[in-house]
């Protein structure tokens, strides 16, 4: 059995792990990124690719601020990644809409945005309620049932498959090691070093970052942490390519940089099952056609499902271990939106050995029902 | 660029490609028939307008879309059939007027 040794071991080769690993490598750290094989549950290959701000953070203003910060950092992040790898991840931030099919739906969404912004400690960000008449000038393709929508100039999108590839390429260009087919079975700390027993031999590192998505639920207790995440299925439809006609991303519909139209945003609690199903797909397609009737003329070329990584309150978890010094955990369902933070903000904290105060609200202990901690 | 390397007893059939008669072998994929004819660009990118042609040849990439008897189809997933009418070169397809 071979043995790898490095300063940091990042467990997880998806968007969260790869962003952190690349960020650490940019700081000059020796990094080994451990990944499963092609059969892993890869939210990073099935997501909707929004870089989304509006509506996030109701119940946790710190999440709204963290999201906003990543969104603001995304352009520089994409530029840095592009310079290092020559991969254009097609980041655009034209502002995005959440569209509503009735006045009641629009009122409910506007009220939720109002509540979000009325929270104590909430740092407000720009958004507006756009009613049908003005919306038609901005989105001529909307159908007769669209009552209006919420617009935020902070919302954007990217090509998330290229993002994943660029992060992997960037890591390896910086000398980081990518260890695929390394399923972590056990983590032990001995004489200040972490020893990771994997399906392909032992990997040793001074520090370890758990970024294994839904796998974090299993791994976290090995270093005295808790990450009670569960899979939440989302299904996606993609159409054939057409000339660009949607110039803003929508919460459930967006046209990609390559001309295809993606339809998404379903949520199902079905455990570890990433099959697609006609009833949900049909409902998604029907709603998309009510929003943009012209979509009915497009051929669907593919459908898929992927599993979000969902915590009990829906917010990310960032933790550092009190029992295993040097062990950290990062998990969220917005690996695209938060990629800029994971690559540029989190790594200096990991290097310093302590998560910053802005992450204090995100600890996994918030799910602990017992009195201690 | 592409040529048939295997001898075959399959019947020769006739297709109409962009108004021109093209000979093919019964049973071969339409993409193979068009490539053997020397046609490399099947369509144009919907976004940039650059030429596109068959890439994966297994139905995954959708780069070889052509219009077959009025319907857009992947040429690599369709067998050439005698008398088929094929139109290539679809460009930046507009969805809105």
C-alpha cells in the first residue's frame, strides 16, 4: 500500500472540496484531495449552476451576508481561475428573477423578502418587486399568466461543469494531488497527524477538511463533529440549444452559455435515490411553459436528478473540531454560489487554524439538542 | 477525410441531402453516411454560429443534429433509409419572433 503525506487532506472532490483545495494550494499549501470514484453521489455534476443571492438567509442573516460576500467575490474568483487554467466558467451576473404565476404567489414572495430584510443584523441588499407590465419589457418571452417577479441585480449564473473542471485543473497545476477512488473508511489522529484509512491506502496530513457532501454525515463523528445532512433530490430538464433569448437567470429556468435551457428547482425527500420520474418532470415542464410558452417548441434532450446536501435548517455547516485539533468541516447545498468564499475566504482561515467570527453562526453544534455546547 | 474501410454487401440506397442526391449503404448510421460523403459541418452553433459536426457518435453530445423529413434528429442515432430527406446547416435557431 502506498502512503501519501501532505499538509492538508481535503476529503471530497466536488465543488466544495475542490474550491477549498484549490484555495489552499494557492496559499502554497501541500494539498491532497481525496475523492470517491465515478459512482459517487455528485451534486456537483447535477446542479443548476445559479450564483444566487435573493431569498437566501431568512432565519439566519449571517447566511445572507455570507452568500452576498461570495456573490460579490465571484467575478474576481472566476477571473483568477480563468487566468490559471484558461477555462472560462462563463460567470454572468445580469441580475436574476424569481417569477410568479399569480398575484398571491407574488405577494407571498414579496412578503418573504420583506421578512428577510427586516431581521435583526440583516445587511440589506438591493431587490425589487417587478410587476407584469414592466417585466414584459425586460423578459418579452413571459406568458400571459406571469404576474410579476422579484428581481435582484446580485443574482447570476455560470457553467458549473466547467467550474468543477477548472478547480480540479487549478489544484493540479498548483501541485495539489488528486486522489480518486480514495473512499475514507476511518480517520485517526496520532502524534498531531491525521491518518486516513482509505480504500486505496493510508493518507496522512497535518490537517483535514471534511468536504464530502452527504458523506460528511458519516465522516464528521470520526473527528468529534456533527453534520446531520441528508440528501434532497432535485430533478433537471435540459433542452436543445437555441439562440440566446433569456438574458437573465430565473430561479427555475435559465438559458446556459451554450444555448440550452435548463428547467429545475424540484425538491423531494427520497433518500439516496437519484432516479428521475415523469410526474415531477412533467410538472416542472408544465410550469416552465406557463412562464415561457415558447419553451413548448423545444425538444428535451436530457433529464437527470441529483442529490442536494441538506442540513436540518437548510443552512451551511462550517465547523472546527474541539476534540481533534486541525480537523474542519464544510458542507452546504450551494456549492456554486459559495465557491468564491470557499476558494478565497475559507482557506486563509484554515491556514490560520481557526474559522473566523463571521462563521460562528454556522457551527454544527446548533443542531445539538442537549444543553452543553 | 472519412472513408469506408469495410467491404459490405449492403444495398446502396439514395438520400436527398440539401437537395442533392447522396448514395449510402443500407443500415449505416446517417452520421456515418454524411461523413463518408465528406460533409463535416452538419449545423451551426446556436450561440456563436460556428460550424458543428458529429463528435461523440453515440447520442450524447447533440452536435450532429440535422432535420430529417422535417424533424430535428441526431444523425448518429438514425439509420440511413432510402429516400430520406435531410437538411443540414441549421444556424442560430430563433425561438422568439
